C-alpha cells in the first residue's frame, strides 16, 4: 500500500459531503432533504477509503451523520446501512497500518472518531460528534451596528454631531417606518417629525449645506472626508452624484494620489444602495481609477494596493447591479492585463486584490448567474440609508450556497489548493510569488470563492453574523487559499471596526485563531497563517477588549508546541506588520467640523419657528370660542348659527 498517494479525492469529496448534510438537516422540505442526502452519499461512495486513511475519522463521522439525517427523515433501512458502514470502518481502525500523521487539530476538536462515535450496531443514534468547524461561542448572535444611540433632537435644535443627522434622515427615509424596532423616545420623535414638514425640510437642507461646506473646505483631511462619507447614504440623488464627482475630480486634478479622496470614493461606493448609482457614472469612475492605477509606480505598494482594492469594489457594485458590456478596448482588456501583471507582484496582499479583481471582471460582461439571482431575491443587501438603521432579514443561506456550488461550478472544477506548508517556508518577502503559485489555477475561469465571499459580505452588512459561520464552514471552496485569505480579510475588518460590539469583535479574533490553529480543517498554508499574524499585530496597536483578545492569541502562538508554527510566528513578529490596513472603509467621524460650520450660520426661519413655539408655550392652555350669530336682533338666543360657516358661504357666493 502506498500511503503517500494524494488524498485529493477524499478532501474534495468531504468538501461537498458536509455542506449537503448540513443543508439536509436544516431544510424543512423532505424531498429536498433527501436530495441532499443522495448527493452526500454519492460523494462518500467516491472515496477509496483504503487510500485515504488520513481522513478516516472525517469519513466515519460523515457516514454516521448521513445515517442520523436519514433516520430523522424516516428512511430507517437507508440509515441503518450508513450506520453499519461507519461502524465497520470504526472497528477496522485498529487493524490498519498507520498512514502519515494528519496535522494536529485544535485541542477542543482533537478527539478521534473512534472515541466520539458509539457503535452503530447497538442502535444508539446519538451522534456525539460535532461537525461544526468552530466553537459555538463564535458569532453566537447577530448584531447590527448602531450609527447613533443618543437622544433625538428637538425641532430647530442644534444637532450634536453628523452621525445624529445621518440617523435622523435615515429614519425619515425608511419605508415603511421602523417603529417596532425603535425605543419609545425615538418612536415618538419619528412620529412627530413625520408630521412636521418644516423640521423635515430643515434636516434635509442641513445635509445639503454639509455637502456645500465640504466643497468649500480647503484641505480635505481624513476627518472631514469621514464626516461627508457618514452622511452620503442619506443624500438626495443629485447631491450624492455631486459628492462622487468631487472625489473623482480630486483624482483627476491632483498631481499626486489624494489618498483621502480615494478612501472616500471607495467608502461611498460600498455604502451606496444597489441600483442607486447610474451605470454610466460607475463606468466613468472606473475609467478614472484605472488611469490612476496604470500611472502609479509599481513599487509604491500602498498606492497600488489601495487603487486595486477600489477597482475591485467598483466592479463588485457593477456585478451587484448587473452591469454588462464594458468597453473591451478601453476598460475590460486593460484592467484584465494589468491585474494579471500584478499577479507577479511580490506583495501577497496586492496579489490577492489582483486575483479578486479578475474574478469580478470575469462576471461583469457575462449573463447573470444563479447566485446573483439568489442575492437579489432571497435577501436584501443592506446598504445606503437602510444600513444606518436596521438589518434586512430573510437571507436564505442554504439556497444561496446551493446556487453557488450547484450552478456555478461542478465538483470537478473545485480544486483544493495546497500551498506552502511550514516546512517549505523560508523568506517572508518572497511570499507573494509563493502565494501566486498557490492560487493561479484557472485564473481565466470563474471560481466559486468569489460569489461565496460576496455572500459573506452581504451577511456581514446585514448584521447576520450567525450566518457568516454557516457560509464559511459550508463552502465547498473552504480549502482554497484565496477564499481563506478573503475570509481573514473580512474577519480582520470586523475586529478592527469599532462600530461592532465587543462580542462580535472578539468572535472575529477567535475565528482567526481557529483558522490559525486547526490545520486539519483549514490546512497548513503559511501565507494564511502569516496573514492572520499580521492582522493580530495590527489589532495589538488598538485599545479595548479587541487588543486584549489579539494579545492573548499572539502570546499563545508564541508558545505553540508546533516548532514550525512558532518559527513562523517569530519571523512574522520580527518582520513587523504589513503597512496595508485591514479596515477598508473610513471610520465613523469622531468630530463634525462641517456640521459646526453649517450650524454657525444663522437662519431666520428657524429663529421665527422657535419664537412662535415659545410664545405659544407662554400662552399656556387656550380656549377657542366659536363665533356665533342670529339672523336679527329679535331672534331667540337659541336660534344661533356658526358665523364662520355663514361667512365662508357668503364669500363663495356671487352676492359679495
């Protein structure tokens, strides 16, 4: 028996078995559940067990889980068959020559299948085996980031900051109004303001004035850029386009790359509601950013990385809005060629952005795929003003995963990537080329990791973090290096963004720790481990519970029993963290210089309204006496009529 034969067959089959079993457990449709079970069985039967002993524990667990699902569906005989196969494999473990030892698993997942799975012949159907790939404490609850949590303003009262203004306008623009999700004071404010046209107009005018002040502002630093980006989702359509134009003009007119303008443009595009941006605007923006990218010196790593990232986000927006038929001569081909050129870069972060850009480019000119339809019809992408106040519900993760993995690529196209393991790791600075070798397979083919990452983006935007776990762990491309890199990037974003609560940020750090430790599930790719170390080192420069969680994890990694991992940690710490920041959108503004300027300008209308309200309050409770009259002096006092009504009738008649 040749034990060093490739285990790719078992690896690929299990990558499809576990998602199908999870889908079968979760669906309410019995017919569909049986279909998933059949698909899982088909993949299990493909595995030549005698040649895949490294994966034997996972194969046994999969057969046992298959039996459990079938028994729950009432298919007792089929379930018994699966139990018997699992039991037979379990009993044969002790009589089989030992294959090369599989990589160590994290402590909480390291127990072997022979210890966890009871004998199936006894009729015991309690699995005892947890197929989840991360602890249940990670992303255990959903959380929707709150833009603003303070008191609501009174009519014509100065606002505390720009976040309060954005939140007020978002509430007023929401349709239907989200009364049920609001606390009592905010609900009262929304009801009263909906009935106050003057106050609504004041808030809208203030947002417009904010944009005017931004145009007048001299040096547009990160503070004012973050402030205008905060208000961007609630700007009226023409003002929103004007803001985009300001950022694009900054790119065109500046002799050097205006980093803050680029970051502002990138953030505004990411927060725009689907369909809110004119396709022609997106194409023109892409043209200008492409020119900046092509004119940037390739050794200016930070600028190349930022520009490539912005290009990928513009293309994401185009894919979301189903924009096709890019000009091949002016746009599509130049971007494709340039991105392929960047694949040869020595910086792995730039390589990933280049590969990601190519995947987006491959989808822009083509017909809509099934996964895009699912994104559009099974869940609302929460962007724009809605992102500021509430989370969309109803995102069907099972349907999304099925559409991606069933409609986009066949199992033969799902390639498990084997990257550089610890023993092959030498010089960190050469990692870009190794990264390229690991993910260059089928560059010109659409890969499922791109739509899976887009689905994860949607779940994160919706605040549905519990779904993020499912999507990552059920992805058939979970073993692909590019997918893992993208997942780490997104987890790093959550951990670095203070808009998330402490539990969510610490869960993101813990998830990164699982990917780093658990080689049996996530592989031994040194570039991914180095990427995680870089994120944790950057988080170590922050403050609060996230810093503490990152520091604890780094200390654990420094004392890892795996000598190669420890060497990787020491080399990464010596090298220092990358200059590429994981926070990909501008932070919420901590000050409001633009709003301060707007509110310093006196307005007569607001003063008059305040004065009128003050006078009415001074009068207190008033009694209105309806004017009454009688037809002549001698008429009885009981024969009175409403004088106001008679007066109106007279004025409307020809007698006047």
